C-alpha cells in the first residue's frame, strides 16, 4: 500500500530547472534513499514535498491526501516530518525546550525524557542548544521529529558533518527506527545508504535516472558513470 | 510533591524582582509624596506598555512602529465609553479590552502575512491612518484637542483621590506583570520565544507561524491598550498625540534600554526612561540634545541594555545569572 | 474645475515632487549602498538650509553659497559616518535607526543653539523671481529651476551609477558588499563617500529650498515623514522608483488639495498603506 | 509696607476702567451680570497696612514651548514673565514677598512638568502654556495639582467654556483672548470690506477648524450676502504651501482668511506673494499676522493687499496708546532688545493679575486667590482686563489693523479697528 506519491513535480529557479518532472511512489514500510551529486535537486525535491518551496507543477499525495496545496504546518500535522541538512532549531532555547516544542504540539510532552534516553542525549537536556556538540544537535533534531509522531520521516543528510562515533550512533538509531516507520534519507555517505535502505532513487540534473534495489543500483552503469564512479 | 515541583519551577529571579518591585511601589504610596507617586504611576503605565510591546518585539521578534495605535485605541475607548455610555473608569478600562482584541486581530490580518520589515512599515502606516482619523473625525474624537473630562469618579468606583488611583494602577500593574510572567513560563511563552528565534522552522513542527504571531500581537495589543486606558483615566484627557508614531516608538526605546531579550528588560527600561526624561528635562531647552547623546552612547556601548550590561558584569565576576529569561 | 487650474495644480505638483525627490535622493542612495535608514537625513537637509542662509547673507553670491553649504553639509555627514554610523553597520537595523535618530535629535538642538529659534529665509535671486502667469497663478523661474535640477540630478545619478568606474564600484558594493571586499574594493571608503554624497545632496536640497520656504529649528521632524513615505512606497533602495514616486506623490497630493481639500493627507496615508498591503516591497522594490 | 503712589494710581485707574466696563456690560447684558460688576469695583479698595503673605517667596512655574519648531514662543513667554518679575521684585515684591520663576519645557510631557513644578519645585502658581492640547491636558488634572494655572497663549475655547464653565474647574484662568479673536472678531472686520467671496486656509487642527467655523458663521449673520468659496486645511508643520495656494488662486475668491501662525505664516505670506496671491485677493485677514516673530521675519517685505492685509494678535505693542502700554513697550525693548510679542504681554499681565489678586486676598490659599481673581479688573499694557467670573477668561480688546510700511523698524498698522469685547467674545452659557 502506498504512503507517498509524487506526480510530475517540477521546480524552477528562474531559467534553471532544479526538479524536472519527477514522479515516484513509496509504499508503506519502505525505507528509501535519494542520492545524487550536488545540485541534483534532492533537497529541492524534499523542500517541494514538505512545502518549504512551492512547486511549479505536479502534485504530491501523502497517505491518500493531496498535500500539494497544503501549508507546511498541515503537512507536518499529517505525520510527514522532515529534518534539515544544516541543524535548524532554536539555538538559545535549552535542549529540553527544543524537544518540548515538539512534545507540546503532538501531546507527547511526557515522552521527552524517554526519547532523550533512547537517543542518549539525556545529560544535555538542560543545556542550551548552542552549547552542545553538533552530533547531539543532530540527535535533538531527530528527537524532535520522533516526538512529532511521524508516519514518515524525511532526513536530509542525517550524518553529514558527524565524526565516526556520532555517525555510528546515528546509524544505529536509524536502523532501529526503520522497523516502525517510513524513512526517506538524502545522503552522500554510501556506506550509510547501503546499510540502511531497501530502495534507492538516484537523481541527476533534476531528473530521476535510476530507481531500484540497492544491489541493482550498485550495478547500474549510468549511475556508476555519473555518481559512484566519481567517488 | 508534584505541586511543590511545579511551584519551584515557577520561582526564579524574575518573580522575586517583580514582587520586590510591586512591594516597593506599594511602599511609595505611604510616603504620601505626590510627585514620587506620579512618577511611579508613569513608570507603571509605561512599564505595562513596554512589557506589552516587548511580547511582540523581544519574544516574537516583530518590530512594530505602530504601537501608538493600540495605546490610542485603549485611551480613546475609555474616553468615548465613559463620556458617552457609562460613566465609570473601571468599566471603561475593562471595556477597552474587547475593543483592543478586535483591533489587534484586524491589524494582524492586515500586517502579519508579510515579512518583518514590512510588518514594521505597515504598522507604521496603519497607526498614521488611525492618527489622521482621530484628527479628522472631530465630531467623535474632538479632533486635535482630544477628549476632556474623562471621569476618575464613576458610578462604581471613585478614583479621584491620588492614593486611590495609585492603588488602582498598582493592581492592574501587578495583575498584568504576573500574568505576563505566567505567560513567559507557560507553553505559549516557549512558543513565542521559539517564534522569535527561528520562525521558519516552526511550520515543520506543525505550528502555524501566522497563528503564533497573531497570538503575540493580540496579547501585545491588549496589554498596550490597557496601558493607554489607564493613561487616559490618569490624565483625564486624551489627545491624538498618543497615537502618533513617535509616541509608539517610546516602548521600543524602553525595551532596548532595559534589554529586550530579558523578561524584565522593558520594565527596567521604563524605569530608566521615565526617570531620565524627568531629570534631563530640567535642563530646560537642551534635554533633546542630551537624549540624543544618551541614545547614541547606549547603542555604541550598552547594546544589551542595562540587564545585558549587568549580565556581562556578572559573567566577569562569575556571579550566577538570575535575570535572563531564557534560562 | 477647469482644465487650466487642473494643469497648474499638476505643474505645482511637479515642482513639489522634485523637492521631495531631492530630499529623498540621498536617503535612497545611503540606504541602497550602506543599508542604513538614515533618520537624520532631514536634519542634514535643514542644516543645508541654515548654511545657505548664513553664507548667502554674507556673500550675496547664490552659486558660491550653494556649493559651500553643500560641501559643509556633506563633510558633517562624513564626520557622523566616521564617528558613529560606521560602528553600527554590523548591528541590527533597529540600532542603526536609533543611532541616526540620536544624531537627528542632536542636530536639531544644535541648529537652535547656532542659528537661534527664529524664522530664517532668503529671497529668491532677482532674475529667477519673475515668472509666467498661468490663469492668475505665477509660477516663477525658480520653481522651474527646482524641477530641472531634480531631473538633472536623476540623470546624473543614473549616468554615474552605470557609466563610471566609481559608480560601478558603488553598484558592486550595493549588490554584494562581501564579494566586493574580496575583489579589493575599499568598501569602507565607498561607504564614507556615499554618506558624504548623500548628505551633501541633502544639503544641496536644503540650500535650494531656503528661498522658497522658511526654516526654523526642528523643521526636519516634519520633512522626514514625507521622505520616508516616498522611499517606502518606491521600494527601499530604488533610485528610479524614488524619482517616479516622488513626482507622483507631489502631483497626486497637489491635485488632491484641489479636488478634495477635506481629506488630502489621510488619502495619501491610505493609498500608501494599500500599496504596501498589495505590494509590500514597494512599487519598484527588487526583492 | 505701603501701597506706593504709582500702584495707587494704577489701582484707581483700574477701578475707573472697571466702572467703564461695568457700564458697557450694564448696557449690553442682563441685570444679574451687572451685579457682578459692582462687586469687582470694591476689589480695588486699598486695604489695611499690616498685610503679609505666609511665605517670603512666591514661586511661579512657567510653562512654554522650549524645544522644536515653535521654541521661539516659549521664549516670548519667558521674556514677559521675567520682565514682570524683575519689576515686581525691584519694587518690593508682592506684599513684601519676592517672586521667583521656574521654567519648564511643556514639550517634555506637560503634565509631568506641571506635576513636578507643583510637587517638587513647590510653585504656588503656574502660568504660560502655548499649545491648546497641552492646556487641556493640564486643565484635566488641575484639581489634583491644587494650584491656579493662568494660561497665557493656548487659544482653545474649550479650556474656559468646557473645563471652567461646564466642569467647574475653578483653578484655571486665561489672560489671553481665545479663538474668538481669530473667528468672530475677524468676521467683524470682514463685514466692512467690500468683498463678497471668501476663501480660507487654516491649520488642520482644532484651532484652525474652529477659527474658520466661527468666522464663517459670524460673517454669514453679519453679511448674509457673503459666500465662502473654498477652505483649505494644511496639516501642522506644513513647510510648503504652494499646492494650497494654487488651489486657492484657482477659486474665484476675492479675499482670504487665515489663522495660520508662526513660521508657517511666514512661508504662507512669502509664497502667496510669489505666486501672485496679492494680485488676486483684494483683502487678506491674517488673525495672528501681527505676532512679532512673523512681523520681524517678513519685515519690509510684509505684503499689503489692495483693501488691506488685516492682521491682529492676542496683543499688539502699538495698541492701546496708553501710558502704561508705552512704558511697558519701552522697558521690554530696553530689556530684551525687541518689541514685545503677544504672549510676552499676556504672561507679563498674568503675573500682574496674580499680584493684584494676592494683594487683595492676602493669602496663598488657592480658593481665596480664585475669589480675588474672579471679577478682577486690572489695567495692563493690553488695556483693561476683566476676569469674567463664570469662565475665568480675561476680557479685553485687541483690534485688527492694516499692514503699512512707514520706514519704521517693523511694519506698522493703520486703520486700527476695535470692536467692543462684549460683541465678539462668546458669553456664558456658551450655547
């Protein structure tokens, strides 16, 4: 059964076409990675799906509902939650307050402590966000997303900028998460992608150039040429 | 046990300072010195105005140049109500609340859809329209001379004795300050602070920034209007000057002087502003010159306001920080 | 309402619009390049008027006094930039606004100290005080001179910005100060120069108006409002926009005086608010 | 202390003048008001010898505009107050008590300043106040101040008609003529001019509006054949009147009425001249045209219309041709180097009003002084002032005159036209 359907999404910036007529469907329970070189249009695509940006054409359905015209807060309330590439939270608020913002919205204030426990950031709860390390900030970002009770979670480069240990932690948490909800990750780190996902969508120059199981993608010639080959 | 924990969570440096100040203001009435009481009343009224203003400015991060409009709406509601409908200052002041609520919502609908710079400009434009209307609608507002004879002695309450009016203002002041304090501690306080910090992120948490901004504007508008209402009763007269943009910019200056990122900043700013203008105005003609110099000095050297300056001192001497609302 | 009086009213509006434009020009220039909303702009304008009054009274030479008034006002602007404004560039807009507001307060009171509290003006130079009679209304050559000066200033600014090296450098800073710095443009110098030019233009405007209006301490408080309305409706930082809007505001408000004398000023505010509600970036704003 | 000869003569003069006014009143008004007048005559009786005030110093707070565009008006008030005080102190003060002045800028929140004057500086009286809004603001809290306030410039009729007469705020007085001068008296001048079509340009604030309303209403009753063809309303702080002037000139008006004042009037007159207004308008009535700041600023360039540029003020140095006025003008000129502006005289006289009232009440108790001021008749430079008991308004006459240039230091006036105050003041109950 499908949970997300993207139909002919197009986004232009002036004359530049960032996302060019992209369509795909994701089924419930699937964990998907969107990969591609820089400027391939991955983040723009996610921005359009979650309405950080208005699409120039096409439609998006989430859980059977047309969300193309909905404002971001409605989409969030439907359970389609995303994170950002660069930590995008509330730096002067305490970690606990950052989490509480999500808790207050979704009625999960009582779970703040336990989520922090699971993510291993409990000892940072009473520090301001700016005062904690980047790895912890990324986990806070994730914690907020979890407290929002997502049906689907879109993670924009969850391990970017993290050290080896933080990266390992994050992947561990994500592996746990994929059991209970739909994940989409945008990621450059191929190790992470291949350990985590069931399906990979490859984008280049705003188009999908390949879509399939990880092992197939690894073998795809075109992908190798423009993307994996470059690594 | 739980109640006790809740209570402890509510107590911090701010509330202690606030209670001390309210107590001190209460004590001033016992001196019986009318000028001190007058200055204290001004501090309370402008304190309310500035604190109301800072909900929008310091919390929600929205710069308004049109708060004279809300102050004016409060002042003119009391005046028109007590002079034409029911002759009682208390009922009049309370009457200003629904009017201010309505005004805030209308202003919000007109101004909150665009970015922050345009919010500043649009509020300025709206307040200037309101100001012109006060001058032009002479049959209703008395034009530039305003409305005179707003009663202190009404059907229900008699505030004509200076001490009685002082306590009247003090009750409103204390109620509003404690109310704002609770707000600051509540979930809305958190949300408003988040709004001021990173409003673009909130929609992705499922919050509508428009609604949050509207809440901030409404609270701010109503509190500012209450200040205007008290001011009108206090002076017995209201003129369009209170709606002019320069008047509306005063709470901004107060917030900055005290420190707009601190809960008590605007109040501290109001105390300094009222005392300072009272003092420098004694230099007769050149008080504006001194005011200008003071303003520049503040911007160049004490940008966090007085509380920011104190915090940096406290930081230097490793004293705990009790005043900062963010903690 | 016959056609002649309507046309005359429009002509008067053209002259008023040109005055508004000369007042707004420096403001736009400074905002565009330096990104500072200069609240003290009108105070510099009035300073120009006072200086013109003083020098003209002593020298009786119109052109010389005009130039001296302009240069001294510009120099005062540069001094303010170097001592105060420079230190607030990196701060939030509101601090910049307040700093320039402080400068305006000081300037107003200083004018009172220097030139007294009385009313000051000079006469229109003999040759320009004559004029043409249109339906009983004399429009003198000096008014025409203002219109021409306004137009020349507009053309000069456009030419300077687009066809000279300094202009191109200024435009580079206008677009992207960080990148310009990386390219080796001395942004600091450009900022001071722009501030000098902007305030000198204010001084020129002020000096040009003394023969027409009367000057007193604190007049700036009343002038700055109109200047802001124009700059905001035009879209902050748009030079062409400011010229067009200034002329439009001049002509429009002038005609309003003729046809709805009861309401003119309110209508102007309402129209300004409506424009901003539907085009918050102003009529000619870029973003 | 004894009443010296000069004072005595002055008091006698005042008493005589009071009788004259009383006679006029008796002729013009209801019998009840005549009774009031007979009481005022008794006021002037010299009292017992051993009379002292409870304080060695009488402190008077002076409020005026001291910052911004109209600060010159605060200066006029200050000059008048200082001159009166210096004179009084040089002659032994009031009943032996010295007079001391405290000045404050009414632009720095007038109510705050008034409170501070009363509660901190402990002044016994307040005089001055330029702006109508400020006068009403102080008036609103005058009972809390508990001190007598004599307004010497602000012209809103509502101060005396509403606050004093209707609301019974007995502590407010006014030594200067209100907007009656600009509206009603202007109409009396206009009625004798051979023109029918009038235009008006007045400030878009209450003073301007009321001036024009009173002018048109009165003139219509006096001369039913007149027409008011157009009215313009420049806002407060208008720096350039050209669009208004061209609109005025586009109408078919023959004469112009304006209550624009101070710097704005200077600009208006200059631009009116430059745009050919004086070729079109046969007569111009400028109600505050003989305010000294305007007179000095326009000087020899003060334009004259064919049928006259009719100007007035709340007092003019060249009227009345009495000894007391001549001497006042001379002393003022010697002291300040300029001819007295009207608010200098109104403030000067306000202080003499206080002196007279104090000498009569022999008390600083506000109620006693209010009683002494009510109905007071006093000879002042502007002529005989009668403090009308009902509304505490000083009743006196200031004429209009045509601007003429005779090579004097300033433009002079000719054809002075005075109208009895009883005709052009509004009277209780102000309906």
